[in-house]
C-alpha cells in the first residue's frame, strides 16, 4: 500500500505533559541497588489533534471518554522476558507525567502501553457485558515470557448494525526504546483505537426539518488492538494493517436512529454527538446518508476517504439547501504521533 493521502498524514508531535495522580500496582522484577540496573523514566501522552483541515475541527477531547482513565505499562526485554507490568489508575487525563522503573541497562526494550482496559460493551442481542478487549492484562507475569503472539492478535470487534465504541475509548501503543548504561527517560504516546465521526447539520431550507438518523457505509467490524503500522523517517504513516474482512461478517452499515426526530430549525445548526467506529481500509470508498423524517438521503462516495486509520477524526458538514438539495463535505483532521523506533512486527 502506498503512502496515505496528505489529508490523513499523521504529524510528529506530543502534547505538553500534565500531572496525573493515581494508585499504581508495581510488578517490577528488579531490586533497588542491583548492579547493571538503571532507572528508566517513562512519560505517556496521548497523540491528539495537531491541526485542522476544517474550520470545524477542535483539538480538545470531547469528554472524559477520550482521555486516559487507566494506564498499564509493560516492559519486555530482548529475550522476551517480562521486566515490568504496572497499572496506574488515573483521573481522565490526556497525559501522565512520569513512571520510574528500575531495569537492566544496555539493551533495547519493547514497551507496551494499554489504556482503559476495563471498558465494556453491552451486547444488543443478549444484553450481556463483555470487555472491549477480551484479555486479562494483569496475567502478564513479570519474569515469565511475554505472550507476544497472543497480544499481537488481540482484536476489538463490533457486532450489531448500531454498534460503536462506547465508554472510555481503548488505546494502545508499542515502542522500542534503547536503554543505555545510565539513567534514561523517554516520552511515549498512545493512540485511540477508534475513528471519530462528528456530524454538523445545517438547515438553509425554508422550513424546519426532523433529523431521523445517520448511516455510515462499509465500516469495519474488527481491528487489531495493538496497531500494526509503519512510519517513514518523518513519522508519517506509510502503511497499516487491518484484519482480513469479507462481506457482512467483516463490513456493515452503521445506523444511528433518532427517536424522536431531532428538530433542526430554519437557519439553525445541530451538532450530533461523536460516533466512534473502527479503523478500516475499504478501497472503494465510504459513503454516508441522513434521514429527513423517514426519507433517506444518500451522499456520494467520498473519494478523499479511501482509508480510515485509527486516531483520525472525520468531520462531516451536511447542509440542507432551499431547493431540497443536500450538500455534503467530509474532511479528516490529522492526529499527532511520534515513535522512537518505527517498525512494527519486529
């Protein structure tokens, strides 16, 4: 796959780091004062909106669900031994300033970051709760081999036609960090494992309309939990991988019905609540529709949305004209990312 279009290029950068307090479960394997060990300070920031491709874009998190509420840091040595597994409980922050680990010196670490691991879905078919990622990360045992294949194959999956990621958004990251023979610090990032859609409905017609719902076509039911992505030297995403998806088992039409209808006054504007879906690579392009009353009004396929990598924000402006025409505009807001050693699957 070639380089992503410039509208979805992910730019290098990190947000300024803010303090966050919480209880931590420390499962480090090393003891204080051990020869050959150094202190490794890790700060974690969320990659976030760096700049706007649309006037409607906003760099702030919409609510606490877009922030880190828990953070787990797992450090793996080159021989795949788990060196540390620490969970930190947070209070809905964009950044966590620093965690200190005593680790073996002079080797490259693989550091995994797992955020909001307790988030649950409620199945619409049987009303049963299940975790967004079906795995007990506390079972990654310090001193034991890291379950790399198992973690790498974890997925986030949506089931019904109205399914979206709800509650605190799952986030993750995987980084390679070279630790020298002295104390070292690094700043890492996590990305939201979702694509955010924001709809702005503008009524320029001569009468009030009732908004009955929206749809998004060819959305992916499944994505990898830990991103599988490659970056160029400037930090831009050049490739990313999604699970093999086919037919109705892999793609679906997301539909969000509004009962009762949402009124949009003459000359008025309605901003819908954000919708969070999974990343995808539907090459034929994505399309959308809205319901005016009970009538579905389709949009054309959006040629500027051939791919939807996670951690992007699609801003959709829908304008209802006086002649009953509907004008659609969809733009993508890039998110900032940085990686110390780009290269997944290593």
